[in-house]
């Protein structure tokens, strides 16, 4: 089951990469059905529409077009000069490239994605942008290809909901963060009263709906992984009882003890 879901997600995002139609983010045009070429349509709840004009102008058009997210995680993470950032499910590279600009020459931005087509697109976009403080690595977000305590900040844009093993994702994010590091992502989150079956009725896994955690499930999952100061803030509705959301937490630092 988990492998089937992962392959469906990989195929959907490979299609988006080669078609260059990221405005369809999360199959916004057909949130209940599967993903095919006709699903790739503009939906202002997802994708490039959620970036401001300044950010949109700062990256190659191809990176913006390949945006498939449900928010702008850079508005969440409050990146600082010199920080090391990791984007989970980096896609066409928009959030990595924007992060690289914000952390500056003394900082660094990593992207991890499992889709070869997206990695090719992201690397091409980085070259076009002249970004030298970025690196895109192939891997899954459940088994990150980074060493322990590698990054200061973990970001992600509507990707954790796609994972069939979210506890592993949160544990891996915790592992690669330095003590005191920050977790700040955008994701689709369900209201607590919706059952998993009701979430599935509202959309597919590849449509970013069926796999979404509830607010309480997210908070409990972050705590189980070891995070503190966790919060989930709804930002906009994407389906009945389902919301784009900001999810924040922090890895404890020595002074916390």
C-alpha cells in the first residue's frame, strides 16, 4: 500500500515536471479524482498563486511554474543569514532557490526529492538562477540523505501530507536538525472531527487530501518525534474541513534542559 501511494505521487509529480504546469498544484483542478494531463489547471488554493510578486520575480519562471505547494514556507521559517536550510520534497526548486537568497553566501540550501524529473528541473533552475549555495539530492523524506544535525531549518510545501509514513518523516526532520533548529512547513491539515475515511471522500492521496493529518494528530506526531513548541495554524480552506496550514515546531536546545 505505501509503495503504491509513493509510486502514484512520483508519477504525478514527474508529469508536472515535464509538462511545466505546476499551477495545478496537488491536482487542484480535480481534487477528488486521480491525476492526468487534463488535471493540470490553475487553482489559486495551490501553487504559484501563493507567492508574492517579489518572490515570483526572484526565481526562474520554470521554478515558479513547477510550484505544487499549498503555501509559502519561507513566510513561516523566518530564515536568517548564514543558516542551512533543508526543503522536504523540493520539486522544481522554488523554495530552495528563495531560501538560498535569504540565507546568503554564508548559508546553504538543500533540496530532497524522489522524482528524477523534478531533480533535473530543479538543477536546471538553479543553474539558470546562478545559485551556487544549493544542492539537490535524490531520496525520500522518510529516509533523508543527510547526516545528523546538518541543518538549522527544515521547510516543506504541501509534501508531508503525501507521505504514507508521517512518523518517519517527522523523526527524520528531527534527526537532521541541530539542537534548537526549527521546523516550519506549509501542509494540508484536517479539522479534528474528520475521520480518515471522511478525508478520503474529499480527495485523493496525490490530491493532497486523503493523507492529511488532523491538527491534533500533527501536534501529537511532532511531540512523539521530540519537538517542542509545536503549533498548527489554518490559513485557507482547500476542501470542506480541510485547510492549508502553517506547522511550526522546534528541536530542543541544551539550554531547554
